[in-house]
């Protein structure tokens, strides 16, 4: 489940915005003479808007799910941290590609901390201690 979610999630996160950007660009340049190029601001305008609420929420939810898989079942699958490292590296690069090439630049805003996500990560960590302890105790005996 962990590996499938990583592969499918990363592919759809790149392919869907890429196809959408290509379609929007083709629609926008349909009436222009052949060989006419859009300026950089025009190209940015054509790109899809980055939803700062849903986009950030989706990114944190994806990290929380991965952190849950990793911490809750690391005793059952010790190679999970290595896979998570590779996945996070790919995720960083795919998010950068998505934000730089396929979506409009988000407006910068300040934030004090990660908000309620800290509570979620703390709960997952507490559940992970119990789950891994139970896995070790019941498998070793």
C-alpha cells in the first residue's frame, strides 16, 4: 500500500498539472499567428492558480499519511525509512517542478508554526510507540 500510494501519488501530481498546463497554453495561443511566443507574464497568467488552502492542506495530509505509515509500522518493515527518504526526495523535486512550471506563483504569507498539524503528528508519534511496542512484544514471544 505504501509503495503503490507513493508511485501513483507522485505520477498524478506531475502528469495532471503538466497536461492541464499544456491544454491551457494551447487554448490561449490558438488564435495567434504561427511562431508567436507568449511573454513570461502571459505564460504565468495562463497557468493554473495555486490554491493556498487546499494545496497546503493536501501537502501536509500527504506528509502526515507517509509519516503514519513510516512510524506505525517501522518494526514490521525496517526498510521503510529508506523508501521514505527516496520518496521525500522525489516529492520535493516533483513539488518544485509543479510550483515552478505548471502553476502560478503562490502569494507569500507568513506563518507562526504548522498549526494543528503539530497535534496530528504528536498523536501519530504516540500511537507509533504503542504499535511498535506491541509488534515487538507479540512477535518476539
